C-alpha cells in the first residue's frame, strides 16, 4: 500500500472495534478521508491524543484495492484554542462548520479552495472579535454551500430573474418591505412566480441586504460586521432550512447548542 501525506482537519471520530477508531479528516490534497487508527484509543498509542480544531500533518497507507486507509503518524501543525471572549460561541460555530463539511463532502474528492477557506475560517473564529462571530459563520456557511453547488439566490427572483427592487412586497400594516424565500427553489420568489402550496420563509428587507453583503464579502470582511444575535438567529434559521431541504442533511447539533446557551442567559456573540 502506498503511503500518502496530507495536511488535514478532523471532522469526526468514531470508536471502532477494541482500541481502534475511525477518524474522518478533511485534507488539503485528497478531500474527505475516513482513516482507521488501529490501536489509537490505547494509552500506549504512539500517535497520542488526536486534537480536534487543529491542523495536522498526517501520514496514512491507502489500499488501492479496497480504498481503506490506515493512519501511520500524526504531527500537530497549528492548534485553535478559542480562548478569547465568547469561547462557547466560537466552539459552537467551529463545530457547526465541521458538521456541514462532514455532511456534504463525498470521500476522495479534493476541494483545495474549500480547504483553504475552512482553515481561514477556523483562524478567524479563534481570533476575531466576539461581535463578528455571527457574520463570520454566516459568510462561511454561504460560501461553503456555493462551493458545493448549493448557492442560494438573494439577488432577485430565482424563477424569472427580476431584480430585488421588483420582487419585494410591502407589509400592509407597517409598510415595511420584505421578501419571500423558497427553500425548495433556493431563493427569493416574486409575487407572479409564487405557486400554490409552496412553503415560503418571510425575509426582512434588512436581512436580505445583510445576507447578500455577507455572501459577497471575504471572511475577513464578514468578521468585521457586527450582527445582532436576534438578526443572526433569523438568518441562520432560514439558511439551515435551505440546507436541510436541498441536501437532506440532518439538523446541525452545534447550532442547537447555541440555543441552549441563550436559554440559560449566555450570549454566544
């Protein structure tokens, strides 16, 4: 079996047989790899404890016949501690990012640009101001979906292409403009393109502007945008609805953890 060397981030660890485990990595040159770490749970393992939220240099043998990989050695390169203010929120958003990758990535498909984006996200999540965490994660979420072919359309009607100025509706009581977003069709839908029985999410005008801005901003720019918790929650609810509908992925457990923090009075951002 030829040996492969990669830089990688741990997405998931599952216990396997006696003292072994299966470690799923997102690597820079081979995409998602689920690799058997034989004896890795033993205290005598030479590889020691694998650290989540770290960059690792990994060596593994890959069977050309079965495609099974076996971990041979691991060297830490960079550790993300998330020790600045808002530690629990930083951990939750970083965990959600890795959940998304584990749900959406196929094995053995390299995504070098997405890998670099993820490393940049983890570095910013470790160091950015607490108030920028919502904007940073929303931008990463949007960019990851786009990289993998699930780009939601917030620029205008997803069906007919009308610009947002012609798509917005007005609240009859307050006169405030809003949009209707279809998770099924993956974007804003104008009045003439709406269909009976289709599910829509009401999207405030200011949230549409915020999402579109974060969708087109760099991660560093997004981390400098302060998003209020209530606004961030509404935007994430819309994006996770789109995510689950389009990909059939499960609910993001890490974002549920954020809700628990808020219920006990802990502000994650």
